C-alpha cells in the first residue's frame, strides 16, 4: 500500500497546519502549537519531485558528473528540487521544471514520500522528498547543465535504468497506483 492511500489523515493534518499558519502573522519558522525554531536548530529540507506523464511514459534525468552540487552523478533521478521558504509545492515543481527542463506541467496529487541523506559539502544532509504526478502541458524539453541525458521511459521498465534508490521506491508506489 502506498503512502498516499494509507496516510489521508496525516495529509489532512499537515494541510491544516500549513493553512493555519499561512497569512496569519505567525513568526516565520513557527509551527502552530510548537512555537518557533531557534537559529541553531537543523531541520530536514523539503524537496518536490515530478513524475511527468506524457504518452504513457515518465521523464527521468541523468545527473551529470560535472554538476558540482550533485550527489547522484551518473544516476537517473526525477526532475524537481528544493522548496523555497513560503513557496507552495505546486509552484516549486513548476519553477524547478522550468529551470531544469524548460517545460510546463499541470501538477497533480502527491503519491509518495521518501527521505534520504546526502553528503555534499555545505548542503543540508536530510531531505524529505514528495513525489507528485504531473502532466506535461508545454515547452520544448531542454535540460540544464546539471544533467547530461534524459529519457522518457515506460514506468513498468524502470529497473532497466540506473535510477537512484529513492526514485526506485517512488516507481514502485507509482506502479501500484496505476495498476
């Protein structure tokens, strides 16, 4: 069973907390009922990932060895990236896809959540990735220098590619949903 199906209650509570704190004059970095965070506390970074559907295929990107900020050189990853403070998830995905691939999408539902730890000097170490189903709506695909190759793949054949472990788990969840 996927996270999307199991955790409807948790999703509703998180959405309620976000809605409560948005635009209500709360101190940045505060969570309703928990108070504010100190400058020295370290927290996980939110990341959004897109499963872009187009003609029955899903887009994957291979991280370039030349990308100095990367931790998955030579592996295929899902497009997406860090959520900026105050930026809604759907806006983050659209921004990241424009920057990374020069494409536009319609953002659908979240279907999987995964966490991982990276070892890149000067970068946060704990990432929480949220995977969304997206639909390609426009733009000519043109990848940025962080990547050296892209593929549109059959989601049931993801094991044929050198895909990072987090995306493999997301493909498993995605395939459960579409069956």
